[in-house]
């Protein structure tokens, strides 16, 4: 089999994380042959760091290279759908960081758009963008690999095995992600990210719930169990009376969330066509490091999947500097007190497994475990949730 040529679009956190997990693949399976970034300086710096000779700020130059088979999209969400469509039309397979797309504003929108544009309009625009990507992928016969790492996590894999071993049904899923806020300036404005915590973080939780119910249906019924409606509430908790009161008391020093026109908290209930429910809770205002978990409440058992905290290693320190620069886990505010450092965060959260599956799916000409349909479904559910929160009603999914 030939070596797959990879072209990475983006040069920051996502690109570095993907590169780290490409390095874990067997030698000769892939080769990163180009880097593209909006800034030529950033592209060249990243390319030099990872030992790639070709760097550009012109996406066409990357697409026109015959030795590049796959475009790996690690850019801000506002650019995703256009890059994906152009890559598909050029006959390139696609690996894309979540979310697939969203609504990022149109000519004539009053800014900031998160405060002024109706969610019904946003929902229509986001779904149009998502369907355009799916159409381009199918029309051009390329593979689309949706980087939803939660469905590849060993804990979710074990959850699937346990569900398969039982005879019961999932009555409720509860999925949660919270931390103390993104440090990215892009995350603060709707026009850059297409939403706040619900899209940026909730894509994981929603995606995991949709995946698990679809998988359960295929195992039990021979068909996927589909979402049929959503009900939601969203908020900007950092700009509330409660938050301001804490600032005056000098008791508000750790949370970095500071939205302009997006939410930093969301609670969504999803109803499925078998009558079961999923509850998704996400927050950019939670201290204690990154918390990611999914719980399945079944008719004959309960399964808790925790993708971050584990007790394989535990530490205690009075002085937070005791362990120096050694990495513990994402978003941890302090190394003082009791902590549980992750032994291999990328593996435990499914990043290594998703990259491996994507590469073999493209090489073997098969669908990846996480593909275009899950990506589109997530956009539909999340933007329907935004509409529900704005209008205060249950929103039916088409």
C-alpha cells in the first residue's frame, strides 16, 4: 500500500495534537507533506518544527499537490465548511476537527451577531453549510473523517461492549464537559466559532450521545435510534450579578471565560425515537480541571465512562511547584493538594485511536467509525437547541 500524503491546514493547538498522534502510527503509513496556515510565518514555523519542507499560506498550493491525498483541517470553525468543500472538489479525503460548521454571519448582520441574529436564521444557515459539505463529499467520492474523539475513547469503547453484553435498554444518557474557560480569543465571539460552549464543547457530549443511541439501535433493532426533538437552556454565567458579586469580593480569579456574544453554559435534553432521553451539560465556568464523562442509565445496570480523571497515578503536594513543569492534565488550575495526572491523555481521550482509524479507513477505502453523518447530525441538534433556548419551547428535528 502506498504511503498516504497528508496536508495539514492550521498550525496551532489542533494541528500539533494531530501531528503528535500521526507520529504514533507505523512507519511508512503516512507522511505529512505540507502545511498551510493563514499566516505564512506560522505555517513555516510549524513546518520547521515537525520537519516538513513545504509551507504556504495559499490553500490552492496545497490542493494542487498530487502527492497529498488527505487534507487535515485544524482551523477555526468559521473556515471549516469552505475548506472541506474545496478539498472534496479537488478529490482529497478530509480529516476535520469538530465542529463540522455553524453560522458565522452574513452580509447585513448586525454585530455582534450572537446578540442580534435570530436563532432560526442561524439554524437554517448552519444546516445549509453542513449539507453542502455532505453533498460535496458524496458527489466527489471522498472519505470524510470527523474528529470526534469521545467515540474512540477506551471508556466509551468499553461502554459499548458492556451494553452489547447486557439485554437492557438505555433509558437515559447524561453527558458532561466542563472546565474553567477557553483561553482562545476566537472562542469569545459567535462570528469566529459559530456559538459558545454548546457548540465548541457540547459537540463532544452531543456527538457521544447520538453515537451511542445510534449504535444501540443498530445492535438491538437493526436500525439506528434517531433524535427527534430537543429542549435547551443557555446562559452567560460570567456576566451575571452572582459573578460580579464574587469579583468585588476578590473571589473570582481562576475562571478565564469572558464571552462577548456567546454562552458559557448550556443544558440540553434530547428525545430519541424510542422514547429515551439524553441530557447534555457543558460549562466554561467549572473549576477543577477538565471534566468529561458519560453515564448510561439502563434498565438492567448503570455504566459510567470517565474520559479524564482516573486514579492510576495520584499525587499530593503542598507547594504547586513541587512537580515542576511535568504535565498533569488539561485545564488544571493548580498542582497543589491531591491530583490525578493523566498517564497518556491522548490515548485515554481517544485522539490516538481516531487518527489511526481515519488513516486506515482512507487507505482501505471504507467509512471511518466517526464520519460525515454524525458531523451533520451534531450541527442539526445543537442549532435546534439554540433555537429552543431562544424561543423557550421544544424544537422538533427534521
